């Protein structure tokens, strides 16, 4: 229904076989982003299908009704980039201890290893 039920081996060109993390969560998060994936987990299969259809329309850059490997790669890159920027924004305040909008090495060490030092 909303999620695949069988795991299949996949290969990257030139990389040989590899195994992903167990389950589909890794792919789910790569495709949708971590926050969006969580919201999809709460949807009914019908709602999930509808929202996924809207996302697929956004991925189809040339609007030909089909997704190419390149369009899918570009989408995943955009999602991951957005996740990185959002994550940096969330943790920035924890590292910028003196609130000067810069993170000095001492601030980083203190925020990261403070209780060990």
C-alpha cells in the first residue's frame, strides 16, 4: 500500500553489490527528508499516495510525466542539502556559546567535549 513490503538488493554502477541499512527508513528519509518522512509515517495509505504524487510532480523537472535517474538524483540532493542546512540552524546556538554568530575552536571543543575536558 503506502510502503514497499519486500526488500531487494540494489547495485550502484561500478560499485558492485552493497547492503543498505535494514528496513526502508533510510530510503524513506533520503527521498523525503527526515522531518517529511516522519509526517508520512502518520498518514493513511491514501493520503500518503496523494502527497507522494504531488512530490513526484515536483521531481519531474521537464514535466514529461516520467522521472529520470537524473531528476531523482537531483531531488535527493536537494532534500539532503535542505536537511543539512536545517540541522546546522538547529544546533548553531549550542556551539555559538558567546552568541557572536561565529564558532571559535574553543567554543566547538567546549560544546562538543566540554564535560570530558
